[in-house]
């Protein structure tokens, strides 16, 4: 693999994350963080060779409908809810496209319910919607999913807390050092300013990076609206990292 290959590891390693840009492990208003936050100072270790060079994913690991959440779990029809496209570009800390990055997403259905054994929300399941998908970025670092816009849902953080509509993202870039777990929100959602998880992020510009704008130029006429969500792996302005890997 040549140094010019966009999949090649960065010479000299990766730029450190700016921890002030990301949500803290302890955020009092986000109740579950009170129990799981580290009690002692963090310890930094040098990256290992395996963390700097792997893993590598390819298109042969994907099924033909993995990127299409409207069809990949359908039994006898399409799922209920607004049909949308979610697309964007994945870049590294110096703006180069990250080709071959594995992107996995999971989300609630249009009623705000997850297909999960521990789900307690009373909204109904959709028999034609599984809520999971995956894809690999192309040579320009671009990706696209077709899905249903998720609904908001209540969660037991406070007496009447609701999560804004969101989609969970898990990314593997060129190496484990470019691991990212985050959430995408939707432009104009009135619940965003009231979310304790988002309010744990100190910099409004970092919050804004998690909100996908409506992209009418990418919409499918008479079919689906589109939202653009670009992500940066690593560096001083990495897309904010979710502080709960199995997030609510």
C-alpha cells in the first residue's frame, strides 16, 4: 500500500483528540454518567502497531441490502414513517477522505421504539423495520443510507425527559485509533436544546456538528428527504465522541 493510498495509516501517528471538545464522562444532569464515570485520572498509553494499522474492511463483508433499512428487514411491506436518505463524507484530521471505513447505524422506528429485548417504551414495534444497517465508504469517503426517520422517545433520566430523534453511528476508519461512536440529530428538532446528553457538550459548535442539516439537493422527489452528516475521525475537531457506547 503506497503512502498516497487514502487507506494508508498516517505517518507519525494520529493527532490527539481535544477532550474539551467531547462530552465529559461525568455530567451530573445525565444521571447514568454519575455511576459509570471514572473515579481516577485517565492514563494515556502510546498507540500499538495494531491500533495504527488495522482493521481493514471491504465491500465483500456487506450484504446487498445492508445500507437500505427500508428493505433489509421488511417482511410484507415497507416500514411506516417518513422515508429519508442519510449521506455524507468521512474525513481524517487533515481533511483527507477516509476510504473503506466501516459505518454501522442503529435507530428507533418512526414511533421511537427500538427492536431490542430490553426496550420498555410502549410504542409499537414495526414488523417491517429492523433499525440496523451498515456500509463502507467509497474512494472519496462518501456513504449513504436509506431509512425511516426515527421518532423521539421518553427515557428514565428525569421525570419527563425525552431523547430527540437521532441515529447512532459506529465507525472504524483506517485503524482502531480512528474508532468513533456518535449520534446524529435532525435540523430543527425542538427537543435538542432540552437533551441532557447534548447539554453535556460545552462548546455549541461541537453540538452543531452533531445536527444534520436538511439537504434538498440530495432528496428523492416524491420519495425521500435527505440529511447530510459529515464526520471527522480523530484530531482537534473530531466529530464529538458519544460518552456511552451502548447509548440511550
